C-alpha cells in the first residue's frame, strides 16, 4: 500500500463574507441558535501555497452551508497562480468540524508543467480560526 505524501501547505486568510440575512458575526460568536433553515455564506479567501511541486498564491470563494444542527459543509472554488506563471483551477468539498477541516481537492491544469495534477486526488487537513480569519491546510496525495 502506498503512503500519503505531503504535496503542499496552504495558508490563507478570509477576506470578505457575503451574508444572506444572518450576520457572520452572529454565527461566529455562537451565542445565537442557527435558524431551522440553516445558513449560507460566501467566504472569499486568499493566501499562499508552498511545496516542492506546487507553490504560488491562491484566491477563491467557499460557498459555506451551515445546517441547523451546526454541521458545516464547504464547497470551494479557487485558482492557484504558481510562482512560474501557471494557473490551476481548484475545487474542494468537505466539512468543518469544530474548526478542523477535512477536504477533498481536485485540480485542473492545461499547462504542461502541471497536467499531472489533473490525475491526482488530494486530501486536505487543516484548521480555521473564525476570530482571526486564518486558515492552514496541508494537502496530501498518493
């Protein structure tokens, strides 16, 4: 069995939140109950990706759904611009369990240097701090 290898580390910050009738502050404080219909937020982010095979900047948006029971579902769309000028599309889905992120990551690149990513499935593990807006993720692959 092959072992998972670290592909990259990602450090991003939340830059903007689109609210849909329930404020991000009210949600993040945890002092108010989540409405029966749940919540939706569009969370914009940007930051850095570092690794031996993939390095650059990332910018995107997470279309966050929060169920009434407090379960958080993430659906992210982003672009990595590598240090050597390639642009790689990234889609991620997963959960946020009390600040611990579990993500499935898929990539699309037409640049010859990064086409190998099109065939990789990457698992992301990380943390998010709602108070500071800081997110740290490690991407692993086989």
